[in-house]
C-alpha cells in the first residue's frame, strides 16, 4: 500500500475530499481514531466523498459519505491509504471499464450520437474483443472528450464508468414527466425539435435538435443559472458531462 496521508491529529473532511478527488475510483483503506480500519472504493466530486457500490451498473452517486457517517465507523479518520492493484487486477480493471462503457453506449438511441464514431464499435464487440483492445480505451476516451468539447462542454465528468441519470427520476408535483418523456421519444423518432421544462427538486429542462442529432438535459438550482448538465443517450437516459 502507498500511504497518501498520515497525521497524528484527525484529518479534516475537506482534506479527505481533496486527496480522493485527485485519485478517484480507487480502493482506499481508512484508519479511524479508535483503530478501526475500513476498505472503500471512493469517488469525490470535489465537495463530497462517495462510496462506489461494488459492481454497480448505475453511475450517479446520490448519497454522500459524509463526515458524520465516517465518524460512526470509529471516530475521525487519522490515516488514508490507497490500495495498489496488482498487474493482473489492473488488466481486469481496464476490462471491466470497457465492458461497462459498452453497456452505456448500447443505450444510445440510433438517431443520437450518430456523429460519434466509437459508439458504433461498442455495439459489435464481443467480450474477447474488448479484452484484446483494452489498450485502445484511452483513444476512445480522448475522442469522447474532444467530441463533447466541440459541443461546448469543457469539463467532462467521466472517470471510472459513467454517471447516468434516469430522466424518470426527475419527478414533479405539477407536470406529467412520463408524458414529457413520451413526447421526447416521439420527437426523436420523427425528427422533430422538442423542448420541455418542469420544476421538481431542481428546475429541469431538456431539448432535442434533429438537425444536430443532439439532445441535452439540465438540472439547475431553482432561481439560479447553474447546476448539473447532461447529454441524452436516449429518451430515458442522460450522460453527465459537467457541473456549473
């Protein structure tokens, strides 16, 4: 193991966030003040820590691992270590990443992402082929960053796997979200422009541009022009790309 930080006094939660933000989606060993040790795979968005579920197929982390929750394990954290993978496990890590990436792109609507060439490849690869081309993943990742950058997204929130949002979870007391998603599906299938807005926990908005073959979704804080931004994979699912 490689020790990232060791202090005689407890680590501040902000310090833990900074450490994990620099090296997210790794397995960490946390030592607490009472001597208890716990292993977690951790992710940080720069504000909160999140415990990544083992073999999770959903990539949005709605429940932060807060300072209070950490303290319940054995008091404040006094030591944090990243657990280094062996060579073999690193290969498996890359293979899993590729497999999960393919699962994301299999969700892509035929009329969306038509200009992003790698999407077509994910539909045809076998598991054996995924293993053999593992070294190609960085190129695919770079292509995705460049593609989204050209679409105006400067900070792409992609690390281990992908953060997906299921639009049906963005509920509203006043709007029929199921009807909105039905209308979105019809608009995509019929190459018709579409826009919709509704209020729930956030101010939600989505749009589809048939000329660009492109859909976007935003969950902005009420009354503020910033929040979480996504691009549509299909009429039900969106891929997180940036916070503002």
